[in-house]
């Protein structure tokens, strides 16, 4: 049983289902970044842990076409963490908040046997990008090149080093592209659980199915935590969206079309290495 989906079904409301909850133009999003579920401490510096924890949360806001105003940080602190490591975490969070003009307004700390960061971001959007507005006949596309995160994760498991610029450490967000293209989209979301799983989510919440236009190999489709964008749009907007992608230097791959004709969903399995 997929316990994550089971739990989400138990707490559904009219505000859940997107990357963030939209309430009166305010957007709220929260995500966790946890040792042994998303990373191992021997793989990452304190700065890299803080950076990725911040970026995976910012990705939810970018995916909603929202500008972040405030954030709260909850930190689970293991007993073997040294105060100097906390200094490095806090310095990086403060640097990132200042860079993005975000006020850190609070949070919480708890003792734990694992290092964990949970961030809540609060922002505004005049035109939020939703998941549940995709229509029959829309084209489906993703940004960037998928697959490198899964490949680098496999290297880390083998004890190999990966580049400091790896997307496993430093996801690439498409903020400029999303801001420019949102008026021409039917829907969208970030790719956090892998293209296969997230395409299934987008289709299911709109009672649609996939007409595959391009075969996506499992090395790409199962690569989680890419944080690229999955978007849907009407075919008549294709040329405009291609122009925006070119202007924002955003690689774009069109791989499918939505249909009401029943087809098989992608095979989907959890991307977290502890599952």
C-alpha cells in the first residue's frame, strides 16, 4: 500500500492537491528534507543540506507561480550535531533568505536521531498555476534534462564522488520560464517524485489518460527529485511556449497528449531510497 497517498486521502480539503495551498491569493507550501530518506550526512556538507532543503521548498512555490514573502524552519537536531554545524546551517539559510528577499519568521526545534529540516513558505500569486485545470487534448511537456539525479544517487550508493554542481545537490528551478509561460498553460507541477509518478498524478486529478508521443526511458521517468517542471497546454499555444522556452534558455520536451480514452498509467514506484 502507498501510505503517502493513503494519508493524503485522509486529510483532503478544497485547498490540497497542488504544490501549495492557495487561499485569497496567498500560497502556502511545506516540505521536509530528512536524513536517510532524502540524503545521508556523509554525502553532503551542512551548506549543501541547507541549500537543497531550501530549494526543494522554493520549487513548490515556483511551481505555483508564487513569490515567497516568509518562511518558517523546523529543525530536527541529532545529539551528535556540533554547534559549529548549526552555525553553518543557519548561515546558509540566512544567506538564501536574504538573496531571495524572504523573511524567516520562526519555526521549531526538536531532538531526533536524524537530521531533518522542514520548511514552510508563504507567498503570493496573482495567477497561481494549478494541477486540476488540465483539459482533454492538452500537450504535456517537461523542462530540462531528466535522469542525472538518479544516476548520481546510484554513484553515491557505490561510494563514488559526484560533482558539486550535480542536480542532486543543486536543483535547477525554472522561475523565469514559469512566470512568463503561466498565462498560456492549462496546468503544471514540479517533478519531485519522478516524471512517471508525477504525470500519473496530473492525469488522475483531471480524470484523463496519456497518449504517448515520445517514449520516456525508465532512467529518465523514474529519476526523482529533479525539480524540473511538468506542464500542460493547449496545442494552439505550442509556438508561443516554445518561444518563451528559447528566450529563458529552458530546454523543453513534449512527450504526450491528454485523452479521455483509457490507457495504462506509467509504472510508478517511490524514489526515496529508504522506502
